[in-house]
C-alpha cells in the first residue's frame, strides 16, 4: 500500500532533477561570448594599427621638434636609423623603437645622410627644414610622413 500523494511527489522530483535544453544552450552561449571577449583582449595588434600608431607618433614628435627649433632659435635634428628601426628626436625626447614587423624607408637631403642606414631631418629656427619623407610599412599597410623643406610642415598620408 502506498500513501496518498507519495506517487505525485516522486514524479515531480524526477521531472525537476535536471536542466532543460534551453538552459544548457543559454550557458553555452554565455561561455562562448566570454571566450570571444577574452581572446580579443590578448590578440596582438594588427600590422595596420602598428604602422598607423608609429607614423602618427613620429609625426607628432617631428612637429614638436620643429616648434622647439622655432621657440629656442636653435637648429634641431631628427635622426632615423632604418636598420635598427629607431627614430631619435634630440636629447629632450625619448627615441621611438619600432617593431621588427615595420619597415622604414627614408628620403632625405644628401647633407643629412650619416651612413647608408642613418639619415637626418634638420629643422631651422625660421620653421623651415631640410625636408624629406619617411615611409612606414607592415603587412600591406603603409603610411608616409612628408616634411616640407620650405615650411617644415609635417603631413601624414595613408599609402595603398
């Protein structure tokens, strides 16, 4: 003999003893979204973003160097070492060390060439410069900095 209500309790307990398919799918979706979010945090920056960052930082430092020459009345020189991928901006500013994935190409005045791999761009107190161009390349992305010899103006252009 069984007591009244015993049978119903055992059926209810059995039907509530697990997860539904929708609950399992919801948990899997949450785990997948969390994994995607974490993977984007630890992903290495793309070549295009590295090149853009390097070009914009170098342009900013060159503009600072030009304005420094104009305010102090003393010529200043930016030095570009293409073999070691180092851009130096005088003693007041830390040099930029570029990633090994970035390739530098420099066009500058012959008077500012130190060696086959080291070139300079000189800024004068009147705002002018010796002029030149610096190209940053990496994995199909490229940016060019142009320094106007007459005005010393620094411009940045995306190259396709």
